């Protein structure tokens, strides 16, 4: 196989603010694994919260190029196991390589990735559209500009309940709340009472990731389901979340790709936890990879490419929450040539 590396700066339509800060562009790395004229694509975006940068990604990939440019192994699962010892400290890169290999492997089989997994795409969950923290006026404007059956509202301000009250006046859509670790246990319990009245489906990661004592208290007393995000990053975290959360939001870049994500989803289902896969702000390469997991999920958040000013790729589409697969094999995505 041949490894090709590209980096991009993905500019956002609007500044995107969560409880940890504001971003106007997202550095992205696209890996291409090529064999005999067939290419597979994967993506990793850089995120300061996880101490990642595209420069670091490129440097590490070049150092380990000989490991990656290996013979064509039997399956994506075996290739992931082969890569794990070399990338165990960089799940973002492992994710990009795993996505690319899944894409390449299923293209060589002349099938779509979900077909390789024997999944049925007739009934899929609707995706949400995310509204970042802003003035109430701007949040209402963004919501009106992009109709969606479900909105994820980023919170973690001093007037969170007021924000949701005002947004609710302008839509009957379902709300999901993501506080990005910005609340205390007491705030979460109190807020859950009011938010339930406002048509909120669940609250995502209200507390800091390591506040397990607080998580237990919230789990027992919240009026709404609580979904783990920052508290559920790698495979071993799923078991930890049992009896502390009602569900888990799995991010491919945090866990190391599609291969471990499927195992995490199956384990969560075994524990009777709600299953969700979320995205970073990323192009249609990463979003298309996520789409193939949707037949297994209760919820999905794959609006990352919709937040971009200009997507660098084409692939799976999300329109008004509805997911439409492309007619291409593999993950169904390709870079847009300019």
C-alpha cells in the first residue's frame, strides 16, 4: 500500500463556541491508502482539548510510514490490531488509518461498508444540527437558517435555561443539550427539571469527565437521560459508564476508528445503554464513515460537514436530519478536486 497525506484548514460558516472556547477554522488531516489504483480515505481533525495538531500528525505518520506501507492484510479488523501497538498514544491517527483501510478494503470487494457489516439501512436515526453558544438572537437566527427535526444546543453559560426558553418559542423540533462539562451536579439536576418541560430529549456530558461521584448523583436524580461523551472515549470506558450514565456518545477519533466503535456499540447495547455516535467538525470524509454505523444506533450527531463554509469532500448527505448514502462503494466519499 502507498500512504498519501494531505492537510487542510476547514473554515467554518460561523464562529463555533462551546463552553471551552471559540473556533473559526479546523485543521484537518486526510490520509489516503492506495493499492493498485484503488484509494481509501480517512480523516483526523486537530483539537486543542486533546493536544493534537496536524503538524504532529504528519510528523508521526512520516516516522511510521514503513509500518503503514505494509502488505494488504486480510481484514480491517486485523489491520487495526496490527496498527494498535504503533498508534496506541494517538487514537486520532489510528482512526484516520482505520477509516481509510475500511474504505479501501470494501472498495476492493466492490461493496459499501455497511454491506460488509451486513447492516440494513432502511431505518436510520435522524441526525441533529448543532447550535453553538452565541447571543440568543444569533442562536435563533442560526436555527431559522437551518431547519432540522432535532437541534443540539451547546450550553455552559450563566443564562442556559433562558436560552432554551427563547429558542423553544421558534421551533417545535426536538432539543438535545450539550453542556461540554460546564455544569455542577446540582445545576444539572435542577436544570433537568426545567429542560424536560422544554422538550429536551437528553443532556450530554454535563459534568467534568472525571467527576464520577457527581455523575452517580445526577444519574439517580436527573429528570432527563444523561449521555456520556468526554467520560466515554475508549473501549474500556463503556463498562465504566454503566450505572453512571443512561447512554454513551462514541467519537471515532477518540476511540481509534470504526473497528473499536462497533465493539463499543455492541457492548453498550449489552449493558442496555443508549447508543450514539457523534462527530467532530470534520469534512464529508469522516462524516461518511460515521454514517455506516447508523443502523446500529439510537441517536447520531453527524452535522460536522454542515458547519463548514466549504467542504473538501463529497459523500453521504445529511438534509433536514435525513441521511442519504452516496452510490459509491466503501465509505462513499471522495475528495473534491480543485
